[in-house]
C-alpha cells in the first residue's frame, strides 16, 4: 500500500503563521503535524512508499523535512507546480497527479496533512483488510453547520455508504467523513474517470461521493477524536490536547 499526503493548500486562515510555511509542518508538542501522522502509520508496517503533494511555494520546506524524518519506507515530495491559493489544482487533481507520478498500481491510503488524531490508524487499516473494499471513517457531529462544511454520509447496517454529499446545504445525516481514505487498488483508476466526468476537485470528498455511485464503499465509525487544524483557535486547541502525549 502507498500513502499520499495532501499538503498543497496555502493555509490562508492561519496567516501569518503559514504565509511562508506549510501548515502540515507546524509544531504540536514538539513534533510537526505530519510527524505525528506518519510515525503512527509507519508503525503498522503497511506502507511501502509515502508521497507528500505540495504546492511550489512550500515544496522546499517539505524537501528539507523529509531528509530529517526516518521512516521504514521512502518519502517522495511531489511539487504540483501551483504558486497561489487561487491557482491551486484542488485535492482530487492532486491525488491523480500523485498516482501518475508514482505509477500507482497498489491500494492507496490518502490523508490530509493538517489533521491530528488521538488514536492510531491501525484499526482503520485492519477494517479495510476485512472489508476488501474502499473505506473511510465516519464520526457523529451534532452541529448542523459543521456537517454542512464536511462530507456527510448515510450507511446501511453493514456500514456500506448508501448516500454521500460533500458540503451539503441541508445535511441528510449527522455522520461526517474526515479526510482519511483507503482506496482499493481496483478503484484507483476511477479517479481519472471521475475527472473526465467533471467531478468537482476542490475537496477530496467530491471523488468519494462520485465513487459511492460506482462501487461499494464502507465507513467505519471513528474510534476517537480528530483535530482539524484550520485556524488559530483550532491550532491552539490541538496544542492543548496534545500536551503530555509522546
């Protein structure tokens, strides 16, 4: 399995912290956000290659970081060439860009580089092996406004997604999808097909919503909490929650 990290955003809501520095490399309790994520994933022994997709402005920071982090599998930094927030490719195109560069013919773990978890992803990887199908996680969100800013799913009694919308005006459920996806090898070529079908590209959930209409996708209930670092308040909250964690 390969792991693609989406890290090509510009973190505009965190300016000036991220005006000249990538959000995924911000420090939380002595480590970067990406260190926390990838060190956990690496412990599972499931990944044979990591790829971090950056924009052109921040690529040099990731090159330097990758030389200092020692994982069990190699890390490749991919510069998608964008130079401004208005000219970014969008998450779905960045996934396809990485697939093309890696020549990916394997199962694929795709994660956002600006989220922290208080649990290991090992259970998610085990769930994928059990289901033998593309999988995501889901968590219950009581705040309707937050639901409308996320991907929202409905599932059957076997966890299969029967309906998904990305950032719906009126959410059909309170089950939200965090940006952690495991795509089965057979589904990876469908990313290009979705782009040809003019799937929206700004958020990775747009492809997942399209994919749910093509094949079986399952949603595991998330076993803990995540911290979506998008603004100064959420960054401070993550730092507080991670105090004392090693």
